[in-house]
């Protein structure tokens, strides 16, 4: 699985605004992952996912 993420920080004049965007599982590779609980199950992994993030200091 291959992920990409880019971020830009606008600086103090914009209250340290931060914007980021990315792609998880860029090549849409099918994979399996283990369950985080005690039942030891296996699940199909996350498909290609696009995301946008933002943050600001107050």
C-alpha cells in the first residue's frame, strides 16, 4: 500500500492555518488486515481514499 500527503502552512498572519490533502492506497491495492479486537478476524483493507485536512491556531 502506498500513501501520499501534502501540506501547506500559511503562517502567523493567517493564525497558522494549515491545509493538507492526500490519497491513501494510491494504487487501489486489495489487501487484508487483522481485527484490532480479540476475535482474530480478517477484513478487507481500506480502498483508495481521498482526504482533506485543515487546522488553525486560536
